C-alpha cells in the first residue's frame, strides 16, 4: 500500500524538509500518530520555516480525512502564497472542515439535550428522555434567541437520529449545512420508511448537487414515495397562502405572495417577464429586474404604463411523462425554474394548457433524446426549438435557468468555424454565457450528452446530461 503524501516525510509546501516518519500501523496507534503529526507540523510552522514565495499544497489533499491533521494543514497555509488553482483547493478543504465541525456542534447539542442537571464534577450520565428546557441552556451558551436554539436543537436531534446517514456525510465533510438543511426540511417530519426510500435514491448524488437541485430532487422523490402525504401537505400549505409586505434595512419595501399554487406563480411571473422584456430598449436605464418589479406593481394597482396589451398570457413550461397524463401513473411533473409538482396538480396544469403550445421529446432506455418536436409552429428558428426540447435548463454546472430564457451558445465558437447545428448548440443563461467567453471557461460535450467544463483556474466540473430533479 502506497503511503499518501500527507503521512510521508515531505513538508506540505515547496520541498521535503524533515522526516515525520509516522505511518499508522507501524508501531503507532492511529490516534497517537495523528496527534504527533499535528504537533510536529505546528512545530515546523513555528520554529523551522523559511517563508517561501509560493506554497504548494499536498497532491492528495482531497484524500486526507477531516480532523486535527487536516485542520493543522489548512491553518498553516499563507493564502497569499498560493496560486489560483491551489486557492480553490484550500477553499474546498476549509469547506469540508467547516461541515465537520458544524456536524460536531449539532452532535454536542444532542448530547446536551439528554444530560441531567449537574455541575463540573457531575458523573457522565444520560437521561432516557430529552431534558425539558434543554434549549434554554443552548441558547444561553451560544447567545441564541429562544426560537433559534429550539430550531437548531430540533435539527440536531433529527440528524443524529432518523437522519443519521445524512449526519455521517455531514461529519465527513461531504455535505455542507445548506444541503443538510434541505434534507431536514423535506424529511424531518416523514415516516421512517419514506425517509429510507428517499435517501436510497438521493443520498449518493447529493454531494454533487447544488441546494436548488437537491431540493428539487428531494421534493420529487418525496412525492413519489409518499404521494398521499405530499398531496395533503400541499393542500394544507395552500390554505396558508398570503400576501406579506415589510420594510428592508435600506428603507425600501418588499411584497411577497406566499404559499400560492406553483403553476399560477409561474404563469404570473412569465407574464410579468414578457411585458418587462417588451419595454427594455437600448435607452432603458433600469435593469431588467427593476423593470419586472415596476411592471408587477403597476399590474397589481390596476394600471400599466407599459404601452403593450396587458392580456398577453404567461406560459407555463411543464415537464410530465405521458403515463402520468393518461392517469396510468402518478409520477410528479416539473415546472421549469420552479421544481416538482404533485401528479394531480400536474394533470390540472396540463388541462388548463390544452390549447397551448407543446413540445415533446422521445427518449430511449438510457435517457438519450431520439426524437423531439413541437405541436404547432413557433416563430423562432428550428434549432432553438430542438435545443429547448432537448435541454430544459442552462447547461452550466448547477444552473437551473429554463432553456427558454437562455442564449443559444455555440460549443465550438462560430468565430472559430463552429457550425450553427443542433449538435453544436446548447442553452446558456446570459450570465454563464458571458462567463464562458470572457473568463474564459472551456466546454466539451461528452459522448453521453453531458458537459465537461474546465475553469480558468484549471479545475474540472461535470454537468450531467439531464438536470438532476
């Protein structure tokens, strides 16, 4: 078995400096070895180091398990002496450590919740039931509000209990707090069999998903595993729909429509977007977001200074399989840019859009598109129709911008001889389109339909063929 860089005698920066000579299993207990390595590393940093102009991180930094040794390495690096490539690697390492210690804090909260009263010399014992008012101790110790302490304790007890598999990845540094919170929000109140079924389908991919993708994937799998519970939750939540306004710290105000039917929100937003885009000209000083806000406020007040007919219908871009439409299955549908919706709601949305414009795509057993088209002619070019039928979102890593709001990008730039052909076109939102050509990012389409991105700092990222949901 080859010894990894972090336990060889090499210093982690420019060149080998001194021999640590520790290797678990060769006369040393693993814990002792780790502690000695930690102490020696700190000693090297303090007493025996000539500052170089550049630090070089260990080649296998990503393989070092989270713990004190990795913390010693990360804490000893002078960031100003790293190049851009290694700065990204250090950032990823610190994110792993942050998750590890945050998971540890939640585990400690769980222990506090079962510790009976006792002073500094009290024996180590645990109550069989949660101690009443344990959250009060947590709030005082961490300077939290009562509500915040109660919410964090609830999350801690759930993660170290029914969501133990999620907590383990959290502790290993493989999931961050935001993804963990998505698991807790979707699964914290579910039955054990639903939790296990969803985790079996989602957990392995969770580390490569953004929080938005993970939330959509979890919602879809919860709907599939517990359709009755999902439908009941939706209808209960719908009963709490409301309009809320509040003042912001900068003295502006916000207006929110909460807990509304997702297809109506999508249609309303689409209508606002269409009107706003019709108003934007080269002389428009406002941003598109500002124009959208002004249009929405005018429409709500019953007046519109937009200069176009306000009866323009906002479309809903719905993804649904044919079996669900035919009521032969109850798979969730998906509204582009919003996420999964329950099968019954999906069918109702489709019924409401029966006279609208529909695109279709036929896929094989591997998910590859073998045919695509449209039920009525669009004013845009045929290439755009095909690309929008094949890709639902921007093809950049983690982006969920619907393809109908994206630019059509030439994978091989047109200026370099790239043809305007379906196989050379892909949807990129304006932000990622600009980033690709001005940063620049390198893009390669993979044989399986996925996309291989290389960043300006030399890191590679893979966007799967279809957006995870």
